[in-house]
């Protein structure tokens, strides 16, 4: 597919009005500080693709060398981003929930680390450029944080918010 084509990265619900689904979506949007349901639908589509690939790999002969390699790569990728634990296997992917995907967003990780008081505030800090991951500024709240990057999330040293949280730095200037 050529670059620049307008293709959606998510699937919308099949039925436009289902009260229970809408209420569930609203609670997830509020809890994770998403700007709209499109972000939720993207995460749901990502989860669907994980499950689809797991079902495909589970349905193939497990002794095949390429299937084993693809399975290890797939599991490695999901463990690296923290969606799966180290002891999980392909069957555990089918039991994943949407919350497992949403918890790995930069916005949620910043909030969980206590760098922001709310998920909405975390989103604002990220989009305004106050947050760096391993010294690299990220302005996209939906950035998926790797497990090894999680400890290296902090305020940008040039951010005025860093001085507010560490007054001893401001006095030394």
C-alpha cells in the first residue's frame, strides 16, 4: 500500500447503538484519559490483531521450525512491550483484555509513575513536551512504552515542571 493513503487503523463497532458497549467505552475513555473513542478502537484493533496472530500460530503444526521462530518472535515482542509476562505463552494471548494494551501507553505509564495527578494531566504534559523517555522527548500519548524504558521516563530537564518538582535544582541556578 503506498504511503499517504488514508486508511483507518481501527474498526468501528458493528452496531452503532448498544447501551452496555457504549457505557463500557465511556468508562474506559474516562479511566485512561483518551481524547476520543477512536483511540480506544485503535487499541481494540491492536488487541484483535494480537489474538488473530496467536490463533494462526496455534493452528499450525508446532514442530515446524518457522512456526517456532515466528512464535518466539511474536511472544518476545509482546513481552518486550509489557503486554505479556515472562512466563506467558501463546495461549495466554487469547485471554488478554483491552486494559492490558491501554496500560502500556505512555500516557498511562506517566500517570502510574506519579509524574501527573490525572491521566488527562499526563496527556497534557506529554503533548506539551515536558516528558522524555531515555532522554528522548515524546509528544504522542499513545506511544507504547517498552518494559526496559519504563524506568527512564521523567520530566525534561529544561521543563519548568522539573524545577517545580525539584526545588533544590531551581535554587542552585
